[in-house]
C-alpha cells in the first residue's frame, strides 16, 4: 500500500484522486480505471437528478462514456430491469442491434449495442447488477468514429468492479461486549 501513499491523503498526488488507478470512485461503490486510455472524468451538471460519472477523451473527440448507478430491489433480475427500458429505445430513435448476457469481473452483465440513424450516433451500454444496485455504462460517439472510442470505452468498462463491501451480503450487527467496570483508587 505504500506505493499508493501520498504526502497528504486525498491530495492531488494521492491515488484516491487519480482516476487512472481506479480508487477515485470508491465513494460511489465501485472501482474503475482509465489507465492506458486518454480519457478523463468531466464535470456533470449539479442539477442532474441521476448519480452519473462522465468521461471524455483528452483530445476533444466527441466520444463520451457515462456511468450511472441506481438502486433496485434485490429480487429484481437483470433481465427484467433491462427489458423494461429496452422496449422504450425505439421511441427515442434507437435501433437495438444486439443484446447479450455475459459476466464481468464476477457480476452478471448485459451488453446492448444500438444505433441512432437520425442522429448518426452509435451506442454501447453495459449493465451490471449487484444485490440492490445496478451500474449502467454508456459509450456514445458519432458512427464514423465509434470504433475508436469503443476501444477506450471497452478497456475502461472491463475494469469496473463493485467494492468488496458492496458484494458481501449485509451481516447482522454484532453486539458489543459489556464494558468492564473499573475501580478508582
């Protein structure tokens, strides 16, 4: 852990503030690395109702990767959760090209590839579920440059992992041992 040490924790030289190392998003319940890509986090609107993290390429390309997390019922299946909103995509001008279940770093996942012909955009979404949380990772770019953006998006998305605390079932709180009385002399 000393390799991640900084003179002052959570300062600019700390691994906690460096998205390349993956710890930057621990407070959101997951880790995600941008190492080896030219993508950096970008500010999101303060008025957003959704808990979203956004990335864009440093070279000012139009590609964007967003990661949104949501709470769901523990009993909700990934298939039912995604089927609900996949039905609506054609209403928004998206054509679903493919949808496939797979596993990503020990979590069930679904990858959905889409096309928006009217806006000439291509999209890949990866949806993961862990207990009562889902993460929706969306890679979006112009159709002409999508394959280049997708390489970076896939590399970042493959590094996604729920925090260990998020993976473990919640244990019943332990009862503290009774305090030992002390005598004053």
